[in-house]
């Protein structure tokens, strides 16, 4: 198996010219700049190692992805960013066709047979999101206590109480707390 290191390259492109019909290993890294270059999605940054094994065949290739690292998410409890560990493995079949069509919801995509490279950015981005847990919380410490921002939690609790007292106002107490925190910092 051939191995090409691409750690220093902040691009996520596999060159296809001259690849023989065998397995090839490529390594990439998705960093803060990568995740921040998208304005959709829940991931606000991260350090994710990406290993891709490309198995080239005559009329198709199979891409095996292996992602592991941490991504930055907004905590649902205190609204601060925290590091969420992720790990996911998946594969996608790339068929050669007339036009490139990456529908990342399907198990197979089409790459123009004239293409001399394949940009795997979209796959890395989508797989990173597939790997997320349903709940986004700061982890608990060794004693089982949440490691959330204590000041934010205090404010949120305070507004929760006030909100239950005046039910007609439906502002999310967490945002109200965030606003107060921002005002105090001014
Ligand atoms: Zn938190």
C-alpha cells in the first residue's frame, strides 16, 4: 500500500493521476479553519485526523474514511463551546460517469471520468456531523459534576425562576442569561 502524507496541506484533495488499481492511503487533517469555512452546521471548529484508503478499480473507486479527533460544539446547557470527541468510520463508492455529482446522502456518488482529482472536503464535513451525539453537553468531571461555565449556569437558573413567575414572556432563559453576561462585560 502506498502512503502519501498531506498533513501540511490545508486542502482535502486526492490527486488521481497515475494511481494504480490498488489501495492507496491518504491522511488529512480538518482544523478550525476547515470547519469555520462552512457557515452551516453545528461544528464551530476542531482537530480531526482523517485517514482515507482509496481502492482504485477500473470503473469505480471505494473510499474508506476513518475520522477521529475532537470538534467544538455549543453546549446546550451553558451555551459555551466545548470539545466533543468524535470517531467514525464509513465508506463511499465513487463511480465514474459523465458528470461529477456528490449527493452525500447516498452511498454512492459519481465523479466525472475526466477528473484528475477528488475533493473530499464535503465528505469530511458530513461525516464529522454524522459522528455527533444527540445531546451536546460539557462532559462531567470525575465527581459526576458538569464542567459547564458556572457563572452562566447561575444566571440561567436565576432566569428560569423568573420565567416561571411571568409565563407570558417566552424568551429562552439561556439567551436572557447570555444577554446579561454580555451587558455586564460592557
Ligand atoms: Zn456547558
